[in-house]
C-alpha cells in the first residue's frame, strides 16, 4: 500500500451565490447555490472519511462554503480564491510546497458521487514522488481528481479539455502519469444534461436527496433538458 500521509486534499470553491452558470437556464440562482453547497458537502464528507490524508484545504472566500469547511474540520485558504479554478489550485500548491507538504490531491466541489473508498483508491495508486495520478471526467476530457507529488511538480491548468494536456504536462516533467478512472469522481454536475443524468440515478447523497426534495420545482426544467 502506497504511503500517502503527506498528501493534502485541496478543493477550490468560488462564490456559491453565482455557482453553476451553465445551469442558469434551468435552475434559479438560489437553488443553484443550494445544489452547489449540497454537492460540496458530499465532497467534504468523502474527504473527511478518507484515511491517509495529511489534511484538507478549501480555497474560498465564500462564507457558506467556509461554514461547511468548519463543520468538517477543513482548513481554509483565501489566497487565489478569486483567480478561478486554476489560480486557486496553483495558490494551494504554492502554499503546500512552502509548508513542506509531500503532495496535493485536488478535486472539484461538484462531484457528489465521490466516496472515501475512491479517494483511498487514488491514494493507493499514487507512486512515490515525483508522481502524478489522475482520474478523468466521464467524457474523458476533464480532470476530476489529480494527485501531484511534490505539490508543485506539475503545473495544472483546468478547463473542459484538461485531461490530455495534464498527461502531457506530467510527461514533460519526466513523470509517467497513473490514470485511474473512477465512476463517482467521474460525474461532475456542470450542465443541464449532467443534472438530468444525476437526477435519474436516485442517488442517496446529500445532493441527490436535495434534488429529490426539489423535483416539484425543477421537474419542468429537468424534463426540458432531455428535449
């Protein structure tokens, strides 16, 4: 079993009151914020339940997200929080490297099906430093979980098509990437089709239960997603 005790988990979270703009045509702002916070809590719960992490860090200035972090014993970093997903992760990598962390696992806050067992699988698959491990999104284009050891060993740049560029970035640093597809981590809720698929799963996660509770309000919108 790979030792991962020096790896910190990092979750970047922007302003939840303006979360999920690509769902704006289907979901009102207040409900989008509630959905984002439910998904974030699922992610934080999975990280809290995963053994072998040295610590957990939320990069955000959002008060609601910070309250969730406190509930799960997660530290908060505000540096870089306003610089987008890539900027927030880069700030966390610099912070962790400066403070002697052995590695960084970064995941987004919108993967509600992630489990502690999947986090453990990633940590077990991660090789000794220098090392790079990645779990792709369901379309195999995005990067839904990345472990880098040391934290700043590979420059990360996130976006809709970041998976293959991340593989190339690791290889350019002389690191052979470990690729580990994981079904829970793979599903990020980013657009109306993702939400429609997630609604159909009947998930018992916090986000899934929230969605079930709000189906009367969202049913028409979810129905339109499949048209």
